[in-house]
C-alpha cells in the first residue's frame, strides 16, 4: 500500500473558506486579524487578497492608536504601514485567534465607526458608503490545548469585541460567522471532498458517498455534522468531558479516540455494503 | 507666594482607594492586574498587599496557561512564579488598564472557576470556601489620549471580561466597581482632602469647605460630582465633545480648560464670601 503525500488542497482549516470570498475583495484594502507578525497577511495574499493589512501595520503607522502595545523588533520589521486615515478598509477578516485582543478591538472599533478609516470622524449613521463587512472564521469559545483546562478560542474574542462595541456604540455590530457548526463551512468541506473525489476518478462524481465527521467538540463538530446530515463520532480526547454530563449535541457514535472512530466508520460502511 | 512641593499623600489615582481594603488581604495571595512588567506588584506592595501576583507570574510558572503570549525578557526577569495550582488567590484587583487582555481574561476565568487555583477542577457551585472577590478601579469606557479619537479604557476591559465569562459560564461574575462616578471614590477623596486640611491647620477641620470637581468626562467626573453634591465644571479639552450634543450629565458650569475652570470656582467662592 503506497502512502500518498498530503496536499494543501486536501486540508480545510477554519479560514480556508475565505478563498471563496477573496475575489470580492481582491483589489480592496482589508484588515486581517490573528497570528504572529504578518503571517496572516501571507495567508490572505495566498487566498487572493492583494491589499491585506494587520493591526500591527496600523501601530507602525501611528503608535498612539493603541498606547498599550509596544511593537517588537520582528513586528516592526514585517509591518507595512500606510496612511490609514486615507486607506478605506472594506472588510475585516478574523482568520486566526488574535494575540492582541485590546489592540485588535480598538482598531476594529475605529475602522467600523469611521467607515473604513482610522482616526477620522465617526459616521455611525448610514451613509451612501457600504458599511465595513466583519467576518469571523471560527466560533469556538473553547479549544483543547495541552493545558489541563480548555483555553479561550476565537469565539471568546468575538464576544469580547461585541461587548465592547455594544458598550461604546449602544448596539452590537452585524457580522458573518464561518466555521463549525455553520452550514457554509460544511458545504465548503463537501465541495472540497467532491473535488478530491473527481480528481481521483478523473470524472465528475455521480453520487457523493457518506461523509463522517470525527470531532471532540459537541457544540461545533457534532452540531454541524448533525445539521449537515453527516454521521458524527464524538471522541473523548478533547473538549468533551464525559464527567460533566451528556454532550449538548448527540453524536451518531462515541469513541475513545480518532483511530477507534475511523475504524468504527469503516466497519459500518463495509457492513452496509455487505447487507 | 511659596510653591509647595506635591506630596504622594495629596494625589488620588483610581487605584489609591485600594489602600483602604489592603488590610483585609494583607497576608493572602491576590492577583493584581494592569501596567507593565511587575510595576503593579510594587504599587500593591506599597499599599500593604504582601502576596501580590501578576498574570505574567502565572505565565512564567506555566506558559501553556496562555499560548498566545511569549514572555519578553524583562517580563520574565521581573516575574515571581509560584505553584498557582497550590496558591489559592483570594481576590483579583484591576489597578490599571490591562495591557494583555486575553491573558488576563483567561487567568481571571481560571482563578474564579477553580476557586482561586489555576488549572484545577472547576467548582462553579457554591462551596464552603469564599468566592474570589473581583474589584475594578476605573469604570471609564473611554479616555482622551493624544490620538484624535478617545481610546478604550478599563471599563471596556471589564465589559470584555464579563462577556467572555457569561459566554463560558452562563452568567456574569459579581464584582466591585471603584472609581468615578462611584460614591466610594468621592467619599475617599473627601477623606483625603479632610486629612490634608487637618494637617494644614494642625487640628480637626470643623466644617468641610466646598469641594469643586473639574473634569472632562460627563459620565464619570460630572455624574460623580453631582451625586456627591460637589459643584462640577466640565472642560472641553478631553472626552467631552460639544459637537456631539449636550453632555449626558449636566455640570454646574462649563469651561474651556482647567485654568479657566479653577478661576471660575475661585471667583464664585470669593463672591459668595463677599455676599
């Protein structure tokens, strides 16, 4: 049995879905959040965003935008400062979990309130200009790291942003949420799987075979799979803790770990074909 | 006219009021938040807290508590790591505006949910142990810096913390709020003024002369002064922006700047005596 090398086109991360919206913003300045230095800019450029800026670029332009963050040498070296009072940002995409919540929230509030600009008068009332689009890629409140308790995820950052925005402006800001358990993300994953299948067979797939979801988080992995009509298998090696009661979303099956889950799914499909 | 040197005892900052609660926590481990490196520890120790720890101490103990913050050399050098899984934190005091919102919120959630410990099982149900006390010193959502728009303040951090706590636990966490416009802070300031007066006269002050409040923020400075029964003067050099409509709390008087405000107050008192 040959072992195929994993291709980039076979991997779907939470932010991979942004490839499908990049064409809309290809030539417009956008703000991209999350990750270290300007790593997120490189990912965004790889997806087709030609003018992606980070909040560190904003700070390199004017440090007084957020006086509580001193740029590190490597942050300064990778920053691309432009005049953000004259560069209208069209959209804000939260790719990864932000490292600098307060800087990011301050810049998001600035950009949204001044219709894309920073440090300019606030225009909270609807204008002829399109409002800034806000997109989050991962709604997980918590994720399982190597620490004994689950850590806060991008969903917690979204809650923090909306609470601050609400306190300052009086209402939350409309946003698009991608990632599990949203329908968009499961449809996108099915599209990627279908393309893989067609590539393997060299022709359009007639019928999509069953897709199994294996995951550790009932509220994202399992809820999304159930919504998409995929059989779901909940593993006990992550966020889900059986001592805290039954899972908030019921999976098709529960397994000790991923290996056991995959074995169960294969056995089930083989059994189905044998019937 | 001689120019007296300013004494530390004449200054009241938002967190100065914590001097009056330090005796309660003098010998207990507490978490102190805000500021750079371990500056806040030094302030807390000066107030009488003998076992004050920062979230950077926690990270120096176990970096995996928050994987999105790499300790800087000076942060590591000033950190005092102890075993926080065996050091029960009694209270959390937010002295200054936090620099690392996500680290601080994660550690606060950990400490509160495990009744003072970090990385230990969650004990959300009431136990025989006292819950961790949470105290914020400054409720200002916004403050006027040298940037063209007001920046987010400690009140925004509180909103972010409570939103995340609510999302994770299902309810907000009870907290004590000091700072303007709270009654406690105005009473504390009056006590400090009375002590100054007694020191000047060498004997207990018979009657407290009128106290004037000069401030730039209607919702903190002016609201608090009005509540405390102090005449209030709103200046136009800060948060208050006359182009955005009348102030949310009406001052006794409005002045262009602090010098003009002080002159008006003196003239008013001199006139009152001359009547």
